C-alpha cells in the first residue's frame, strides 16, 4: 500500500501500520525472536515511538 500523497488523496499510516513496520525492522536487525510486547522494555519504548509517529502522520493528513 502506498502512503502519503497518492493520486486519490492522502493515505496516512495508522499506529498499527507503523508498529508492524518498526517491529519487523527491529526484529530483522536484532533477532526474529525478540519479544516486543507492552510488558517488555523494548516493546514499550517502540510503542511510544510508534505513537509519536502516528501523531505525526495524523498532522500531515490534516495539513494536506
């Protein structure tokens, strides 16, 4: 799926889209066996970052 400005308008990434991409990236770089849940430190940190990124996508959508 394309995100950002598309021929049909603006398609923002949701928190779930961002989280999926970030978790996949981190697992690919570190270990596919990482436990990334709200109960783990790294999972909590990544979820906080994903939340901030989702807010940025919302702001971009509103600006568009």
